[in-house]
C-alpha cells in the first residue's frame, strides 16, 4: 500500500500539508490518544500510541509481544487509525521499523505520513457492501404487543460512523430517531460485533411487482474502541477487494 495514493478514502478527505499532519499527530501524542494498528489478514487490531516525534519520523508504543511486532515490521500493508474528538484519522505506513535492545522491542519507528485521511463523524466515508456478500445485521426490538422480536437485515453500506440496512420483507418496524441496543453486525466469516444503532433516516423504495424495500440509515452509538477497530478493518478489507476488482475490470477492458 502506497500512502501517496488516495486509496484509503475519497480524495476530498486527504490531508497533504506536512505542517497540518505534524500538528494532528502532535496533538494525538500530547493527549496520549490510542491508535489502532491494522494489518492485512490479521483479524484483531493492535493498540498503540505515539511516544515521541522527530522531523520525519515518529515512535509508537510496541505491541505486547514479539510475534505481533514481527508481524508489523514484516508487513507491507500497515494502517494506523484513531478516533479523536468524534473524527476518524487514518494513514498507511510504507514500512514500520523496530528499535530493540537484546531482542526486547522498545518502540516501533514509523515515517511521518505524506498524506492522511481525516473525516469528521458527520462525513464518515460510507462504502457500499456488494449484494453478493450476504452480510447481515441482527436487530432485536420490541413490537407493539410488548414482545421481543429478533430479525436479520441485509447490510447495504457501512462506515466507521454507521451502517445502512435494507429490509426487503418490510418486516422490521424501526422508528426514526429510536435507539436499538441489542444489535450485531456480521463482518465476514465468523466475525460478529455488538453495536447500538440509532435510526437517522428511513426511505421506501417501490419495486416492480408491488414489492417495497425499506432502507434505514443508522448511526453507531457509543461504539467501544475494539468494536470500532474491527469495523475499520472490515472497511479497509472491502476497499482493497473493490479496488482490486476495479483494476481487474480495467485490465480486462484494455486487453
């Protein structure tokens, strides 16, 4: 992954000013804000924080064991993500180095990124989920008779700030501005995370044959850091797959 290319997010969210990038990272260091390290093909994220900064590099806290640190420094696809003040900041690293004494990792050394992505919560980039993916959102709610119902709905799109779900059976009576505490997102095979959802928008789409599809735009409420890191990792994986598909289609057309 080349962090000089706008492949992480829409280009309008890119920050390229070195002064602004250093200011953002310096603030995160001073406030000891948590960073998540995301590595391709690794399910869990790794928590870290910025220890100190120099002109062109920064040092971040090493992972808790040698195997994780080895995976980080050997990976060519490392992404750092954080959520300061209801925003999303992400940047990729060309390469991560380690500093160690007698095989004891002390810190990880990372070049100051040439670009990073900064998105305010209200602008969180939302990526569409292919219909063929069969990813779902499980929602538990109380019906008009006071009974608990449990339903599954297809995930149409997802961002670090929320999710869009589609109901083709018109069986999910979600209410605008209501908060649903017992929800779960399927993020690929054998990965399910709990979330609280607040319904921000409801749209009806009339289909041929009198079928009506309900679309719900939902916001994540008080998302734990570990859950948010899993969602971010899933989004990055979707982006990689979709970018790879675009390149494949382009190469096929040119051939």
